[in-house]
């Protein structure tokens, strides 16, 4: 009574209202076409603004929260339905529709044309906000050297997929002085997420190299800091496989917003001033280096590129947070090295804090970013270098 499928919603030709009840951050990344956003926990506040003469369709991640909300609102003269399967069902339909189209004879030509348009958008429409900032980071931080063989690590989210396309464009338009391997690790994704990664690689014409690991199974019984252990293990597996393939560097998809959030998290929760470096040497894999080519690219530009090209990527593929994701948590993909959901996390809190500060000061993000470039050691009480502590009284 309170639930309808996406097909039934689309066959309802009346004027209707579609509401995405997930968090704003998730809604802004991607939603069902034409949906507006009212967060489920705040729905009651906006109820009187909704029409009683039009059907209302609610979408969450899996349809569970939306069903509960539809049942709660029913009986108040509203015609209200929960979309069965929720946003995940919409993604699944989009994925299989793309796969079927690519298998049709005419679909291959259409897919090639679409890929060319996506590539053209990077160097044309998003030249200023993405392409130039990508190449600026490479040049400013000297991320690529002659003879490098780089493992571009793809987790399946928007950041790493865009990074792969940027490397392809760099090979086409830049100095071809390096080799690239597009590396995908499957640590135990569910079938839908893994198929979505493979399908997007096909759409974007990225020749991925896939290898398996059992990280999700290994950390399944870990009660203390499973996300930390998972991240460390994933990084190690990526280094190991990249080295096996003859690579000397791995590239991860952390962007500008990840950097400034890390700076604030260190100060507010770690009582330290630190940053996410644009490149660093591996301590456990001698001769290997990690680089972050999206270091200067804003997340909002990546989202804009994704939506402009009508692309759909996984948001969080972690097996242990899938239920949280389904109920409205999780908003980001931080690269092949992270992948945990953000619901209730410190990173989510800091992201929201920065968003609020930006309303008062549009330069707040850049000020945070520049703060770690303008450290005045004469005004610092103490600092650590190479594991050794220093104090201002040492040379006072």
C-alpha cells in the first residue's frame, strides 16, 4: 500500500513530487532525476509545504527508511509512497541499461561517441577547474619523472575514475615520458559494486588490470579500528601489486577537499598540525612512491563533471558499512586507500564545519590549505621532524 516500484512511479503520468530523503551531501553527489531533497529526520518540518493533490514518492538508499516514513505520514491526507529498492535500485537499473546498450550493435558506436564527449569535456568545459589544476599539481609538486611507471589505483568512485581519464588525456596531450597501469583491487566487493566498476571502466574506455584480495574477510572479525586496518592493508596490497607489475609509483585519488579536511581533523581531533602530502616515499616498499595528482582539484568540480556527463559511480563499497550506506550514511569516496563510509564520522563533521564557515568567508578553504605552507617556526611551541621532538626553549 505504501510502496511502489520505480517502474510504477515512472508509469504514474500525473504531476508528482519525488523526494530524496538522504543527507544533502549524498543528494548533491547524485540523485534520481528531478528529485528534491528533504532529509528524512527533518521531513516533518517541511510536511505542510508538500501538496495534498499530488502523489509523493520518497527515495532513500534501499527503501527501508522511506517505507517507514511513508507509513508514518499516511493517514494525514497525503498520497505518499516509498520507492521500492530506493536509490540502489535506480543505480542497478542504470547499470544494466548501460550494459545492454553497449552489447547492441548500434550501442557500441554510441558508447564510443559518448566516451569521446566525456574526454572532450575534461579538456574543454572543465579545462580551468579540473585539467589545469591536475597538470599544475603534477608540475608544481614534481609528481611525474621521466621513465616512471605509475599504477593509477581505481576504487570505482568518482575521484579515482576521473583520475584515470586525466592520465589518459595526459598521455595524449602531454609529454609521453611515463607508463601507466590502471589498477583495480577487488577486496571483496558485492557483485553489484564490482560490476559497476567494470561497466564504468568500459564506458570510459579505461583498460583496467584487476586483482583479487581477501581484505574484507580478514578484517571481518576486527572489533577495534577495522577501517584503519582495512585502509592500511589495501594500501599495502596496492603497493605490492604495483611493484610486481614493475611500477615505481602508485597514484591515489585524494582531492583538495580531502587535504583541507585532513588538516582540520588533525588539529581538532589529533592535537597536531599535519597535512596530506602531495607525494611521499613508502616506508615499507623501498623505491616506491605515492602521488596524489588531484591534490588541487575541488570535489565540487569532480561532482559537476560527473553530473554533466551523466555518470554513476559507487560511493562506498565497504561491506561493513553497506547497511549504514543503505540507511542514509556515507557520502564519499576518498580513493583506493580508504573507502569507509562517512556517516557519523569525524570527516563528515569537519566537512560540514567547512561548509558552514564558507558561508561567512568564501576564502576559508584556501586559507586552510595555505596554512600548512606558511608555518612560522619562530611562533611554534614545538614540532617533530624525522621522529625527533624539538621545543622552542631548545634555542631560546
